[in-house]
């Protein structure tokens, strides 16, 4: 009997212990599950098509995100489910945005205009947005469907630019020898990328920065499908003797002049070297283009050339005057051998070296603050791809002496751009009204030579072209017999570092220049 009692008691104890352990483990698992869910980001996938479905499947393997809903514009899909997850209308975010940590944009075929509208609506709700790669990236295999990236300002400001048929641009470039000065810069490298697709015979890259030349040459030589000879030239575009030898050895058909010092404060602090580089490179290339019967040469100019307040802008206006003067000389030659000189003037390029966008991105990633020179600074912006696309189309339109102005769209307040970049990361502005915010904006004061706003026209006289995004400007110029003697004197004064006389002569050539007090 005692043995039976012991057995019964033991069984009861074991059973009770097992029950307690099960309860404990259940609570632990429930706690851990809740803790994991709390760490997961509540996300909404915008786009319930194939891409959205693939993205959801890929994210199922990750514990980082919890998909609470799909959103789609199509009323045919709304009310259905994918894998048990409901598909809602865009209005869903109006009521649930406080519960949503991120919106994942999964419509790779969106037009630029539609994407911009969608992002503007999301930005107003201060919901962080990530997006899947583009169709090109997905089809080429360079990125996977779950390679999510932040929204860039380019997505907010880019437009669907009307283009000519590719075969028209191919007529300009195909089987031609094309040369690009400043080939390693932001505009120069994009020119390389777009031109190589148009199948030139040879592509000559002139660049004085070794690392930049290496990068663009390596990138282009990896594109073996084009089978185009690429010739990298490590040289300064202001070195006349070296380029003269090059142009004698290789018959160049088209030359794009993108080489220049462009960073306003640095050129203002190094006025002689900045002016010499920008002015001499332009003068030398124009002279070589004429001497070697290059078919056409295109200058990449800037809105800072209009009523300039800094030396970078003066050098760009001087470059425009040089191009216009050479076009007048060339008009006296045989029309069949005529070299076409043309200029393309446009504003700031998003993401280029020295642009505010990469700087703001770094500052936001570090937790701020964002530094702005002034709350009312306004600039024209265009994406690098758009600007180069239009430069090529302007080159096709050129007849000689043309000054083309690109339609930059509406000017953008830099403060508003910074705010959008903060909001699209799902962050809040930190200020007096919201001291617990994430990112602060600090104003540092206008830099020497900096304007509150830029202009694209000196005179208001323009005419339209067959491309609605390209205007042809009619502006004053200086005839070669009046300009060239002054240029010779300017070169001499720069060599002698006679700054006072340099500034006086520049004011004579570009009378609208408003000299900064640092140069007085």
C-alpha cells in the first residue's frame, strides 16, 4: 500500500510539473513572439500586381517586416486578398498611417509623373517609403525584387521628357568619332553612358582626374555588347599642345565640352586657377575644333552665367561668348565644312558632384543637422539623365551659334526639398514647435557669390523649337575681332596674376557681372 501511494504521488507530481512547464513555455513563446512582432516593421505594399506578390513572397522569409496590407489603385483588385493579406484602396492610409511604419512601392512600370504624384501624397503623411528596383535593374539581374532602396529627390522632381525617335539621335552619333571633355564628371559620364548606346565608332574620354577617368572607362569597357573603341585620355582640357596632337591623330566628328570647375565657393577661393581652367579650356577647344574641321562642338553651360555674381558664373558666360564669336568666324567658311558651335544652358543637376542632394542624404543618415545657407534659396533642378537627354537633342537641332535653354520646370525651394527628404525617410523635423523631432535644419548664411535665386535668360527674347523642353535664346554677343584681343590680354593678366586688372577686364567683357566684396 505505501508503495502504491508513493507511485500515485510521484505520478501526480510529474503530471503537475509537466503542466506547469507547458504553461511556462507557452508564456515564454508568447512573450518572445510578441517581442519579435514589436521589432518587426508594419509595412504596406503599394502595388498588388506581380511585383507586389513577388516582393511579399520574398519578405516572408525575413523577420524584419510584417505585411499588414496591400494597396492598389485598381478597383478590380480592392477587396481581394493575396496569401490572406487584404488589398485596400489608397484611402486606407488616411486612417491607418499611424500604424504603418513603411510603405514599399512595388510598381516598377510607374510613369515618372504618376510616381511623383503618389510620392507627394505619401510625403504629406510623413510615412517612410522604400521602393523596389526599376524594370531595367530587374530584367538585367543587377538587383533582386527585395533590394529595397529609399526614394530619391530625383523621383520627386523628374519628368517624362518628350524625346525624338532614337533613330534621329543615332543619325547624329552612329559611326561617328565622339569626344567628351570632362568625361569623368557628373554630366560628362552620363553623356558617355547615353552616347555609347547610340553606337559611335569611337568614344574619346578627356579627363584630368585619374580616379574619375578610371571609373568611367572601367564602367564603359564592361559593356562588351557595344564593341566600341573607347580611348581614355588623362589630360587637362586647357593643355592646347597635348590636345592638338590628339586631334591631329584622331579625326573627331563631334565634341561635347563638359570640362569645368563648377563648385562656386572653391572657384571663388581660387579665382585665378578656376578662371584659367574654365576660360582656357573653352578657348583652346574652340580653336582646335575650327582648325580640325570638327562637325559640331557643344558647350555645357550653366544658369550661373546669367547676370553672374561669382567667378564660376563669369567663366561660363565668357565661355558662351567665346562659342558665339567662333561661330561668326566659321560662318565665313565653306558651308559644307562648317563647324557648328552651340551652347546648352541649364540649372542645377540632381545628384551631381557638389549638389545639395548627396550632402542632405549624408546629413540625414548621420541624424542631422541639415545645413542650408538661407531659408529662401530657390534653384532650378533637373535629373542628370534628363539634362543629358536634352543636351543630345539640342545638339541635333543646332545650326551654328545657337544658345539653347532647357525648360527646367518650376524652381524648387531648397528648404522644401530638405523637408521632403526628411519626411520620405519617415522622420520628423526638429524645431521649436517639435523639439523631440529627428532632424534639425540649420541656416549658415549665404556664401560669397551665392544668389538667392538663379535665372536662365539674360534677355527675354527666345523662340520655341520642335522640342517643347528646348528653347533657342537670342542674346547679345561680341564679334571675334573685338573679343579675341581681349582674351589674349586676359590670358596674359592671368599668367601674371594681376588680379585687379583681371577683374577690370572681366567687367569690361561681362559688364553684368556683380563682383563679390571678396574680390574688390
